[in-house]
């Protein structure tokens, strides 16, 4: 049996792309890199030309290009807000609140630290009424037992999870939203997945575990 993700759409928690548009994910994540290792976008694959970033509240093309690579956790949060509440906020407004609450820290050189779990948990609990529980040093088969309707796991994984056959992937560095787990399978939204395996993708737990950092945040809907 080949190991791959496949689409299995679930309308209860709508998918949100960190780039702002699922149908453009492929062009963005399959971009090429310069020899320096810096991302290079041709006009046809530059996400600022593929997506109406102003509709997400960004103030400039440069601001969108900088932050859209870093807001996987906020894309997961938007999915929860859209599924469990009537709150609809543009990404830039969410980002402004997250920065104000210390969920991201930008150093003088422009390097971003975050998403930082504890400030994030305090923020979404006080601001949106969610209940949060920190998960650390826990394999996915254990943490996924708590996932059910009204409770989801923002899980730390490698962004390489979009390519499940990756040999010796690193763990962590990216966040996905696990919204169902049964029959040895995990179903999740990947904010930067390919178009065919981003929205409610599925993987066997043993495969998901290869990319999983053993940490995350269990989030419960307001009671």
C-alpha cells in the first residue's frame, strides 16, 4: 500500500490556508530557492500576485510575503473560529492581537520566534473563550484520544508532512490542525499543504508520528 494523504473534506471546521487561498498552495509551496537558500518567487508563483492580500488586512505586499510564511498557527485558529464561533477576523487583525499578546516575538534582525504556546493559550482562552491544554512529550496516538467534535489538536509537525514519503524528516517547525482520529488514522488540516492533501488530509498515525514533535495544544470549543 502506498502511503499518501488524500482529501476527505469535513465542513465542521473549514480549511484555512496560511497563504490565504487553497487553490494557490501548490504554486507557493513548490517554489524554487536561490543558491543562497532564500526563497525566490517568479511573478506567476509570487503569492502576492496570486492572492488579494489586502482582503486579509495586510498593509503591504512585503508585509504579506513576510508573515504568510509564519502564520500556520493562526490559520489553525481561524479554522476553529469559523467552525465554533461567529467571529470572523482578517488574518492581519488576528496577527496584530497575537503580536500584542506575545505569541510571536520579532528580534531586531527581523527573525521571528513563535508561535509561542503559553501566551497563545492565554490569549485564545481570554479573548475567544476556548479552553486550552498544553501537550508535551506525547505521541500522537495518545494525544489524539482527546480529539473529538468540539475539541481539536494544534499539533507541531515538520512542514515535510505534505510529502509523507520524505526520508528521515525533521520534527516540528510547522503547525497543523488535527480534528479527527479513528481507526488508526489522523485527519488534519495543513495550512501549507498541497491542494490534494491540505483540506482534511488523512494519514496513518504511525506515518504522522514520523513528522510529529510530540507537542501541541488541545483546544476545546466554548461551552
